[in-house]
């Protein structure tokens, strides 16, 4: 029995056709299986060696497969190139993205111009850039093909804020890799009498023209009435050009755009039973440690100057900063609507609607970041599971002992699910074709040993089988092309995935790396490595860290 292996169904089918021709199903029986390590395996058996299961003529039906409407629609959708025209919200820039077709890859110059004219784009068209797109076959990449002329922007009377709008200062540093991320954030505190806002006078400007050829008149600078920005615990200066704090606290801008000062809930020392659980609408600042099963809930930000340990529950609508690290003891939980930063994380569950920055290490944690997860300093992720919507950046993944460590970036299952559904149908068609060919051979053998009415009946069955084989083959080819079309859609989505996982020093055995819906297990000691998704090969690509850095430069 011969075996043929392939990375995917399309590759496997091409190899079968190469060896046995396009009518391979008349020659061999194909049985396809999947091995997690070897991929798809086709076991090939000559048809004459196959045994046929018991036959019931009534079982040979007219319909074998479901409706073809979805397949027809998908093939028709991707037969010819598409020209996607996107106009910026200010009508000043036009971008064209070419999605290649299966039958004809690129559109013509006139087709692109016609697409622009349909959108009524007449000004600032870059014909040279359109020609370059076609010549170089630029696909799946937006290219600016028209640009208007902006009017000179007027300078309105400006409101200059003397404090960070979210009330948190981001301290600058020359080398972020050597600074504890928790030390880079600090609550901005104002004193009574501090100027929080100043007004700057206005200037006027010149007209321009948009991509529709319409003149864009210049605007006059607008004045600003600071009185409209006055909120709680602040007042307007006597000349009306400044807003001044009337209390000591944290300045911030509320949803209605007003300037306010809130008095922060401050614990001057460790959080203990004399204070108990905290549920505060503003920011919370604990100048000591948290040790135990305390709940700290904030409507804004939470900052803890010390260590957090035990079965705590910390939850903030804004950011969470733990300056001296976290021992979760498998019970502690941090939930943040913004970023989370800590010197280290150990046995802790963390969910962040922003990014997670850690100064030294994450050990046996379950971490989920909507954007990025970064570990500075020692840069260790050992054990547990770390997931990020965009990127994971560390120095070392796993350890020499082979601790099971899972890191995931940029997962999107929906397109993959559609791909699997069509692949499954294609495999079923291949199986049915090989079965019908085996059945056909058996009836032909019977035909030589019967006569009269039985001979006529078997001859009709053979005609029916041949017609069914033809129908199945046509449907198989449609699904094959549908996979090609869907792969274009997958790649189109993949271009929006810039997920990556960086281990700038080492990656050890025991680590599982996932990007999107692709996963690899690390079995050897790797040096500095960057894992990205190769959209061409549809697999995770491991690149030496130095090579990746040079590419960025």
C-alpha cells in the first residue's frame, strides 16, 4: 500500500493527480487520514485490489451532496479581481486595494480609473502610482492613488492642559528595558491654587480642494469660553483665561469635557482590617502593601506602592500599577479596564483591556492582554499561559527544566472554521469518488457473468454510477476552487494581523507557541528568536532575533 503525504488537502490532491492523472479515481482507491505530527496522509490502493461492501441498488441515489448555492456564490465572488476604493473621512485621500481573482489576477488601468470615477474622484489622481500597482502586481495592500490639497488649518483659541488628561503621569526614561514599568507611572497630584488650564489666542487660514474637486474654504479661528470647561473643585480666573484648582487632589477630564479635581482615596500604609475592602469611584492609592483576601475596586486607577499577595481581588476601570510585584498564590486576581504594570507576577490571574508590562518575570500565571504583554529586566515567562491580542515580548520563554509554558498572540478562529468545513466536504467527495469507482469495477465483473434482464439492469446501474462520478468530480473541483478563494480571504484577514512573539535571549523545550490558529511546540533549545505568522506558508515562522532587528532597521 502506497502513502502520499501533504501539508494540506490541495497539495495532497495535486500529488495524486500528478501520479495517477485527473481521473485517478478510476485507477486507485484513496483513504485520507490526519496525523497531528505527519499531517494529511493518503493511503493508495489499486482499485482491483479493493473489496466492495454489500450493494443495494436502491441506495444509489440521485443526490449525494447538499445545495451548491454557497459554493457557486463563493467562486463567482472571487473569479475576477476586485478593486476596493476607500476614501478618507475628510475626502482628502483615496486608497485602492486590489484583491486578485482566481481566473484573472489584476485589473486594467481603465478599470481602476472607472472605479475611481464611480466614486466621483476627479482631483489629485496619481496615474503613475496606478500604473505601478498594475506593473508590480501590488495586491492586498492599500495604495494612495489620489490626494487633495488641504486648506491651511486655522488655529483656534487653544485650551492648554497643565496636567495629563487621564490624571496619570508617564515618567520618561532613556532605557525602558532597565526600568521597572510600575515606577514609570505616577498619579498626578495638584495643589490648591494650581493653574490647570490656560487659553491661547486664535489665528485664520487658506482654502484647499478635496478629491471630488470641491473647494474647501478656510475656517476662522474660534474663541473658547473657559467657563464651559469648569467642573467640580475648580474655578475660573478673574481674567477668564485660566482654570484654577480649589482643592488638593487628582485633576481629570470628565466625559462631558469639563475639568475636575477629585480627592483620591489614599491609604497611608498597608491595607489592613482597620480600612477593610475598598470600593471607590475615583482613583485609589495604597502607599504600603496588600496581604490577604482584600477587595480593592476603583472607578478609575489603582496604584499600590508595596507588594500585593494572597487571595486579593483588585479591579479598576482604569489602569493598575503594583510597584513591588505580586504573589497571587493561585488565588489572587487583577482585572483592569486599562493597562497593568508590576515589578513581577507570580501565580496570579490577570485580565487587561490594554497592555501588561512586567519589570522582571511572570511565573505560573494566567495572563490575558487585549493588546501587548511585555516583560522587561530578567524578561522571564515560565509556566502558565500568556495570551495577547497583538504581541508578547520577553527575553526568555520557559526554562531548562521544560516547564510547560503557553504563549498565544493574534488568535482568530472564524475564518479557520469555514476552511475546515469546506475541506471536510472535499475529503468526503474524494472518498465517495473512490468508492464509486470500486463499485463500478465490481458491477462490470458481474456483467460478464449474467444475461438477459439482469444484464440490462446492471448496465443501467453502470450508466447511473458513471453519471454520479461525473457530478461528484465537478463538485469536487468547485470545492477545490472554493478553498483557493477562501485562502484569499484568509490572507486578506491575515494582512491585518501583525501579531508576534519575541524571546530576545532564549526559548526552551516545553513551550507552546500559538499565533492566530497555528500552533507549534518547542522541542529544542532555541536562542534569541522571534515568532511571526508567515501568511504565504500559512505557518508560524521562527526568525533569529538579530536578523529580525536588522530587518526593522
